[in-house]
């Protein structure tokens, strides 16, 4: 059966329109900012990261830390003070299988001097916004990063109205502790 040229052209045009509407989304790299807030009661310490790396809840670490007497800003603790602080922490944390070696490893990893503009180790996350017809239809995380203590702000360049929700994952592995695990369109 032969179709008249007008019908054939209409079918071809309809196919092009359907293809254009169902084509793959454009990937636009997003910008992550912030994500390093700490609970005021923690006085700048990234307790969520430290506790997670030790395998305990934040409340457990906070309670253990109430027995510690840190040196003042910009000062080093004396050897006796250092030893007493470690003993206090281990006394509270050893029942959670935290060893002296692990406490040292985690403490050294997350040690920083905010007064000198330092930050604990952070690896920025990377992700793309999936854009179709001028709207963000979803996100894809390409690297969750690490070191986030609070959800970072996500912006999509030239799309100020794009809103997102970020969820973080915490655990013992420094490479993934405080990583972006879920990135969705905000409702």
C-alpha cells in the first residue's frame, strides 16, 4: 500500500517531534557549597564525622568528650594533659570496641585548627543535573565526596529555581564518611 506524500510527511514530522521530546537529558554539572556546619554544642568539632569513623553515635562521643580538658586555642596540651584526655576518652569508648590505635587514627585525621583557617579533610562531591525542556528532571551523583558534616547547598548554573534535597552517609571509611548519598529534586 502506498501512502500519499502528505501523510508520509506528517508521519515523519510526528516521529521527529516525538524523538525531540524523548531525547536524552542534558547533563549540567552542579555546584556544591557549604556542608561543613557543626552543632553549636560541639564548638566547631565535626562530631558526626568523628563519631561515625569510630563506629559510635554522636551522643556517645559527646558524652565521652565531656571528660576531656582541651588546651586553649593555639596552645598545645602538656604530655600529662594529653595522656589524661586520652585515658578519659578510652575509658568511655572502649566498651564500644574503640581501640587506642583507632582513636589516634580518627583524631589525627579530623584534627584541624579553625583559627588558622583550616578545615578537616574534605573531598568535594560531584554531580550532574539532568535537564530537559529547560527544567531539572533529576540528578546523578558522579562522586559522593567525603567530609560533609551537614548537607551542602546545591546550585545548578543558570537555573536559580532548581531546588534539591541532599542526604549524607556516614561510616568508618574516611573515603566515604560524610558523603553525598542521595540527591533529589526538592518537593
